C-alpha cells in the first residue's frame, strides 16, 4: 500500500518539487518551525561562536501529497526522502559557519491529509552577544533565528505552534552551562530589497554559567593572596622583611593575573566582576606595600635627628 501511495502522489501526478505545493498561487503557506536542544559543543565566549547540536522539525501542508486512506488499507502515514518532495528554504539568519547545509538528509513523515513533518539533526554555529558584567556568575541569552531566504510572508508564513513544546534534552553534567529554558518568539522585518514583510522565528536559549570552577581556581586564590597581604601589618619592623613580603605578594598576584588573563572575556563595554576583584586586590596590595615602605622609612630614621614634618606628626605620633 505504501508503494501504491508513493506511486500515485509522486509519479502518476508528475510531482514537481521545485514549485510551492499549493493549488492556487494566491494561497499563503504556513510553516511551523520547531527545535529541540541536545548538546552545547563549544564553550561560549567572545572568541568562539555558540556551537550546539539540535533537532529542527519544520511542519507544513502539501496540497499535492494527499490520498484517501480507505483506498489503501487505512494507510495514513508514509515516509518519503526529503530530496523527493518540496522543502522550505529555511536558514539560520545569524549562522557563522562556512557550511550552511551542515545537517543530515532524512525522511519526511507525510500524512494522508497532506501534513508534512521533516525532522533532521544539525550542528549549528551562531553568533551570540554576551553580557559579561557578572562573569563568572552571569546568565546569557543566545538567539537562533530561522527565516525563509527567498519566500516573503505572503507566500510562506514562517511561524511556530504555541501548543508545541520546545524540548531541551541537554544535560548539564560536567558542563559549564546550565540551560534554564528554550523560548520562542516571532518577528516580521521589511528589508531594503523588497516591500513585503519577511517573518522569522527566534529561539532563545537561556543559559546560566556554573561558576564552581572559577570559584575554586580563581576567586579563592585571589582572596587568599589578599588575606596574606595583611600579615605585613603584624610583621615587626625590626625584621626588615615588611617591604619584601608585600613585594613578593604583589609579584605573585601579577603572575597569577597573567595566567588567568586568557580566561577573562575581553570586552570594551563592561568590566567583568572577576576582573574587578583582581583589580581591587592589586590596589589593596599596592597600598599595603606603600604603607610598609613609609613605616620602614620612619623606623630607620628615628635616630637620624630629622624631625617629623608637622603635617605628618598627628598621624604617626598621636598624643
């Protein structure tokens, strides 16, 4: 029966896969776009685009792929290669890879009423603008925009089914990111080329960075170096090591910053919270170094006969 149905709708009717499958040229086709997220391949940073594995499942009505199921043993569904029938020219508008067709050719599920469902996995690389003000405790939103490259909204209405859930199969175990949800919204744009509106469907991946790695490897050592700098205030001046201790701590902090500098995302718009922590720590250690130098200088000049300036006497020799 499936062979008979395929022969009837594809061969006997001289099916043309290059033409929109509508019987009237004035008919607007409705394309329902869906997506499921499976895995995030690359760590999201300002140097690397968002790379993920997902499943896309566009759905539309083909007026030529219909049959009476009672005439074919109640057969209501068949599987047809996507290369044999008309498929929409759906592309990701913010795609950044050099291969726009990096997905697997699969079969389309065709129902007797003409409904076509095309599910195929794909590796998607998109441009994602990050807000790193709260790095490494940040939350990011990355968009994936689906649009028809040539059909405007009067010919192919790209939309989504509100009752159809956008499923997230991504598991955050041993991963840097936790995916909170996958939201979807529809827009319409008018471009310079054409007066007709071009609709698009934007899927937004809401992600939260798992910051335990940064706390253990970056924040805790930085706070430890900051705490050690206070030991210089308890070190006797007679030991002659106050300045050496502060200089050693400052050099250790500078070397540590050189090591972790590649991890901090470079951005001209905002200073990451982790960068502020390192900067404030360096300022405090530098102040401690200056104070150690001043105290040591005053101590070594106590027997030189030089009087302390009147402006500094209330600070260093309070009554």
